[in-house]
């Protein structure tokens, strides 16, 4: 078992489709490198277009990711299409039952 994380990516103008494609490929790529577990990831879209991802790192995966050159390339791609935002900044976070659209 590893650490389950929730991360929110706000697309840069005109980059929503590219961000969605990147998010869909994210966990399969991490698994290919042995960094994520087989737990099914959850991808969601907020009212403002922010993508929320829930996934599980393998034990030690986060640390290994920081040293892996292919992860640096992946993070550079994310930097081209989005900014990271705190969950508390999402409009849905103010609701008792935060509701998001599933990203298919």
C-alpha cells in the first residue's frame, strides 16, 4: 500500500483538452515506471474546468519520482498546460458534498 493523493490541475487558457489527455495518461505512465499502484485512479472535472485526480503512489514512489528523469519530463508537460491549485480553492470545496463531473 502507498499514499493516496488528491491533486487539482487548473488548465491554462486553451489547454483543457491537452490537460485531459495528459491526466488520462498520467497513472498508466507512473505504473509503467513502477511508481503507482494498481488502484484505479479517479479523474473528475470541476465547474471551472479544473481536473481533480485521485491516485495511489506505491510505497516510496513519490521519492523515486523526484529522482527519475522521465518524471521531470512529465512534470514539464504539466507546466505547459496547467497550474496546480489547492483543493480548498475549488468552488466545490465550499459544499458539504463536493460534486464533480466524471472525466471519461
